């Protein structure tokens, strides 16, 4: 091991093989479902090569694997220091979204800098938000509540920027990861309850008294009013799951992709259910649960508090995103525009997931426990 990176041999010798194997399966499944779910979009809607989206997805997966490799090889001290720099750069990019961001279907979430592909800054900010928050909370010889205050100072502007895009889904992810880190840090339950109450009041104020965030109230009302006719996407996704049954209609036989825009991103699990059946979706969810279980077991064995908090935030982020995506697809939650980690098409999502994966593989190495 040198100052900055582990050697490939040391990394492979000490890496958790079961977590690595599960991650490899998920990336492979993402490629497969991208191939079968996007070909009809490219050929019918764009009148181009039927493998257009798959090839783009494949390129991003290759980039993602490279990112996983870098972050899994990094020295832990360097990882934390680099994360501070990358968090600052990602936050600056997030600040630029309202100013020079690209608006797509009523949401301004992306930056297009010309020389780089269009990307969503929050996807790169999420993993570094987790590391910086965990680092602050685990600082020694600092007042505990002062550390919570510092982490909140980072949290609040991030949430406001996300809600203004608007991006309710990513806001929920950031909040959930932050709450998980705070809870695991050993916070007093009374203070934790007070924090939840304060955040609830803050959210209530934004939704019902600030016109810019009225879209959240509209989505909630549409979700609760089943007969209102404002749930076209969710209704079609539910119908697709129902029509697929246990074993699905077969590859290429699904119709959801032609009925809902971006079905291969926000509704990929419905696309899978329609063509391959609920039994395959159940197996996929089981893989995510096993992945989470393996990481949680590692967390239980690690003594370093900072590493515990980082891993807690990372696995909470992956698991929460999976639950929200599936929940939206089966109409348990309002529409949030949430991708499925590893499976959904989208460069920014793949890059963000790859960073989190690299961090998890790095911190679960055998030499750390």
C-alpha cells in the first residue's frame, strides 16, 4: 500500500467478495434491462439505432466501474480529504443549477456545460454529503450538539436547493440518510424527536405557505385523490405490473415504455415486472436486501465510529432509493421521479451509485475490522 492507493492485490485480497459479487450482479442486471427496455424507444420514437440508449448506458457503466475501482482503492484518509473537495465542487454545481441549469419537463435539475455530458449535480453530491456529515458528527473533543448544528447547516441549504428545482425524491433521500447518521451516532432520543418535529414543521411551512413549493401539495393531493385522473403515470405503471402477472409477458412484449416517458428510468421496475413477472422483481428486491444485510453486518464489526456512520449513510441511501422507487411503482408513494440504483438508465444516476459502491467496498475491506 502506498500513500494514496492500495495495490490491486491487497484490494482484491481484503475486499468483501460477497458484496463485490452482489454489486456485479446488479450492474449486469442493469445492462440487461437497459438492452431490453430501451430498444423500442430508440427504434420507434427516435428513429435511430435500436441500441442507442443501451450503448450510452454501457459506456456509463464502464465509467462507473472505473469509479468504483478508484474509490475502493483509495487510502481512507485520502478518501475523506478528497470527499471534502468533491463535496464543495458538487455543492457549487448545485448552486449553479437555478442560474444556468437546463429545464426538462418543468424541472431544472441538470447542468449542461457543453464540454461534458449533461449531468445532475445532486447525484455526485450525495455520497460526499454522507462522508462530510459523518466526519463532522464523529469529531472528537467537540460539543455533541454543536456537531449536530454544523451538520444541519450543511443539510438545510442542500434541501432548499433541491426543493426549488423541484426534486422531492432526492430531498427525501438526503433527509433519510442524514437522520440515519444522526440516529446511529447515539443522539439523545428527546433531541432526535425534537429534530424530527422541527423538520416536519419546516416542511409543512414550505409546502403550505411558500408558493414556490406548492407543487408538493399538488402531488400529495393527486396521490390521495385516486379518482382525480391526475395519476396517469402511476396508473399505467400499476397496470403494467398487474398485466405482467407472476411470469411476465416475455421480452419485448411490454407496452409501458411506449405509454410513459422515461419509463426506463423512473419506472424501470414496472417495465421489468410487465415483461419478466413479479417473481423476477421479488428476486431483484431480495438481492438488494441481501446487499444491505451484508453491509450492516460489516458495520456491526467495525470499531471506527466515522466509518460506521459513513457506511450507515451509504446503505441507507441505496436502500431508501430502492424502497421509494418500488413504492412509487406500486402506488404506495406519490410520484417522485426516483431512479432505481444500478438498474435504471441514466448517466448521473450510475455515476452517483458507483461512487457510493466504491466507498462501501473500500470501507468493508477485511483489514478494517
